[in-house]
C-alpha cells in the first residue's frame, strides 16, 4: 500500500473516531434540555438613530468598547468614526484603496484598522499628536483579500483572508507573528474569545475552526453548514460559537461538547446570512440576511422572536455594543442604524 | 517528495490532534448555556427592554424652570 493510500485510510479512520466520540457525549439535545424554558416574548426594537454620510455600500462596522463610538467602512473609500448618540462624525478617514471589506476598533479606542481587496490591513492612529488621523502601519503578507480583522491589543491584530489563512501580526514591527493555515477555502470572518486566548474563523470550506492564539494550533473544526460561512461570533460566555452561512441558517456549536447543538432556520428564509451578533446574555441572536432584514432568534429555543426591518438593501454588518444597550446595523443602502 | 503527501500528512496530524480532545456531555454543555442566559437575562437591555430615561439613544424631553 502506498503512503498516500495509507494516509487516506488513517484520515478516514480518524474522522470516524471523531464522529463516534461526539456521538458518545450526545446524551441529549439543546432542544430537549431547554424544553422547560419558555420562549422569549416578541422582541420589538425601533430605529433610534440613523447614521448618514457614506456615499456607497457599507461593508463593515465595529463598536468601540465605550459603547458610544463606532467605526464603519464603505466602498466610497472612507472609514467613518461616529458618535452613535449624537450621530456626529468624529473622524472621516480617506482610504488609499476604496475596496474595503472590513474594519475594527481597538479595545483601547486608540486605533482603527481596515482592509479589503488590497490584501493589506491598514492601521490608523486616532490619537496622533497633531490631531490628524494617519496610517500607522500597513500589514502586508496575505496573498488574498482581507475579509476580517480584530485587535487583540494596540500591538497585536488578527486578520482573515481570501488566501485561506489567518495571521496574528505584531503591529509595532509590521510583521507576522503566527500564520494559521488549515482552511480549504477563503476565510470570511473571525472573532476573538472574551479572554483573548482563542479565536474562531469561518470559511468558504463550510467549516469553522477554533485556534489557539499563542501556539498557532487549530484545536477544533466544526462542520455541518452546506455553504460558505460568512459570519461568526462567540457566545458571550466564550464556550460556544455561532455561525451564519449562505445556506440560510445559523448554527450554535458548543466548544466543550465539540459539536453542533442547534440550528436557527426557517423554511421561509431562503437567503444567506451576512452577519450576526449575540445580545449581552446570549439569549438573543441578531442575524443580518441578504433579503435586507435582520432576524432575532431565541438562542435556546431556536425560534424567531423578532425582526428589524428598515434597510433598503442587504444588511452587511451588525454589532451589539459592549454594554448591550444597542444594536447597530450597516447596509448596502449606505446607512447605519442604531436599534434598541 | 510529493506536496500531496506532505499536505495529507498535515491533515492526518491535525485530525489526530482534534480526535484527542476531551469532550463534555451535551447535557452539561446545554445546562451551562441555559444557566448563563438565565443568570444574565436581567442585565441584557435588548432582551428586557428599557425605559426612555435609561436609554442613552432616546432623547429626553428637558423640562426647565423658567
């Protein structure tokens, strides 16, 4: 038997082993376990603010940790930092490349980052001495588009790319610290665990992977989706992962049980999920779809308990503020809306 | 050495790693998720709703004494 044949057999055996091990701990389902919990009552939120100013599709938004400021990225070639309460634009940053696909706010509030079809992640210092916002670093190494980026601190950022890898960067030196390879398709989205020790990535190979930030290893792989995973997030206790896919469903995977616990789907929903965010307690999952709506799911009961309708085009991004007080949606209609 | 074999070795190595992790029973995992949700429900403003006086995004009508 050739080595290739042997390796294939071993791979198949290991896959069967994993399937069996997952089944062995499947003594119940989340549906059964939560049977005694009542479904959340109808959730109704109103648009409290509309952030107007972008001139083209908005592709990404991210809240600052102060729950007041947020940053958005549009293919009009601008990053705008907004005061979501006054709706004032705090900064309007012109980008070298207008083909931006992601943006992020550093936890400190000092930096923002963005990237896209330029294959680079550009870091901007908001607190420069002369008051002007300038490019601080350009992180270049990916051989494909930048789909997502998230700061660990002012000195480290993680990026995901269409080149199927994720990278942990040292911002000060502008170099790669660790490369995370393993996905067999474009990486579309990433999220960092609440304790900053892990991150998860969702990709066009229909899987989500959990990575150890420090040792660079993939710890777990979650399959089940039938199409690209576009959106990913941690459940607020850091012990589960929520994914959103082109297959029109969201799924919740538990990290400790190493398996999917529940799927959020409805036969009337036939379009892809673009974005998602859990509420503070994790009980609600807000998911943006290609059909211009946001659906609100009861995470334990997998029932739709509300919707946010108000955009005139695809909802491309969504975020819940750190204090849980508001949800922000960004759309291809060029507007951001604040809801609660 | 064929790059296919190198790639396949990596795949097998990764599968070995993933096969070896400890798994918690779904009943335990589900109970913990449920408990987290219920324990934090009252502190979840999008879930419980809020009065306009507690809502930073809702402008307050200001009464002033003339």
